[in-house]
C-alpha cells in the first residue's frame, strides 16, 4: 500500500510526521516537494531586514522526517479518478493521497500588477524585496514611496519590516510605507480586536494604512485604484490574496470537516478552503494548516487500517476537524501583537509569544540551534 503526501509546507510535513507514527512500517509513504527543504513561511518577512535569518528558517525534509521517501519534483497534475500524480520527473500511483500543495499569490487578473510587484512566497522573494528597497533608497534623493498591497498578516509583517529597514538605513524621514487593503480593516480574516491592535501598531510604526481601496492596476509610477485614484511608488510588494496552485487548476476546493476531496484523497492547508464542524471557513494560516494535518493523517491511517483488516465500512468513523485557535501573533517591525487567552497584548509579551511559536516549531523538527537563534531575534527585535 502506498500513501502519498503532496507538498512540503506546514501541512505536508505535519501529515507525514504523524503518518510515520500511525501507519504500519510496511506501508510505503512518499512526500513530494518541489524543494528538498521545508521553509518557515511565517518568518519570511524577517529575511527582508535580516538576510541571515534565511539559514534558520530552512529545515531539510530528510531531517524533518523519519522513514518517509522524499521525492523532489513539481506536481503537474493530479488524476484523482486513476489515483495517479504526474510529476516533472515521472508519475506516482497512490492508494491514499493528502494534497498539501499550499497556494500561490493571487493577482486577481491584474497583469500589470503581477509584472511590477514582488510577491512574498519564497526566500528569494524576501531577498529581492530587500535588495530593491536598498536600491531605491540609494538611488532616490527625495521621498521614497513603498507600497504593499494586501493587509493580511503577511502584508502587515512586510510593511513593518520595510519601515524598520528604512529606519536602520537612516532614511525614515524621507520614506513612506503604505499598506493598501480592499476590505474595511487590516487582518480582515481574523478577530476584530486583534485587527484593531494591529492597525494601532502599524500607525505607531509609521505605516500609512488605506482600507476600502481596490487596486485596479499599476504602471511604472503608481498603483491605480478604483475611482481614478492612484498611489505613487518606487517599490511595490504584493500580498493581496491567494489562489490554488497550477496543479489544482488554480482552484482551492472546499472540503468539509473530514477533509475529504474524494474517497481516496484528502486536502488540507492553503490548498483547500476548510469548513470545520462549526460550519465556518478556517483562516488560512500555518497554525490551521498544522492542526488540519493531524485530522487528515488520522483519517488516512483509519482508512488504511480498514483496508488491511477488511473491517466493515460502517465501522469506520472519520475524525471531524474543528478549529480552535489558541491565539494569534504577528510581527510589526520591532513590535508584535498577540492574543493570549482573551487578552490582546503588544510589546515584550507579544514578542515573547512570537518567539515561542517559532522556537517551539523548530525544536519539534530537531533544530535546537536555529530555534535559539530565532527566539533571540524575535525577543530583541
């Protein structure tokens, strides 16, 4: 029997690590990833200001897993009817598959924005944002205008880093960072009190927040807005939403609490839009991806056990996913905002919470030194 997991992000790594514990040793387990490394996406923004952080947020998949076979290849097509996966280097057959391919940056058909903006999905994107920011600061004698499209957590963190980078280069007085959001508030998919605290932290950091603004395009000088408005820029970063990967036809299919795409295929992480047992859509985040992964792995293991023992189908009850966030945390430059219990906190308490999240995760993956370095960075700012 062969179980295949597609994607080496938060969900994919969490699925295989749990399956390694749950599946019998004679069940083959393969993880397909387009890179041999697992990257802590929620820390990518730190690379913009601290390039050496890149060394601490990358863990090889062979180190993060035990007996799983790692197949480095790009997933090109998933044929769920035939239960085959077409890869850039061949094909795979599966008995059960968990799709954790993540998502791509959505430009919503705005080709002029896609051509001019840098997304934030890979380490090389963060490094490119840093280099471009430094270049425009050096090349511009007057005001430097940096624009970030999308005020989700990724956009918030990038805007905070750009303000701090300009300050460290002695250019804060002539640099403006504008965060543009189509909806009515920042962090619109998260609790209102959390979003309000983030907005306050952004204001304190000097980020200009413009909500209820719809980007309609861009030229080389300005971001175009609905209603004939525009925001001039020297640098444009885009975090304005996500879409499915090309292998999923750019779609993010909706799954229910059992996370099933069909009888032999599950989906979790940003690949899917998950409706949990409360009927609510789960926010796309590393936290929700890892939690959903546990349910997906548990259900695959139960189905494998059913097939191997020949037990009756009605005796097999799949676990149902219910998302309950223990808290949220986000960096805003050298500050942070966190929810701890019913409280929203900022300052050192929030920074410590942010440090604990990253360090704990790296410790789980067996990288103690990187965990300590990252924790020190988050606490000190």
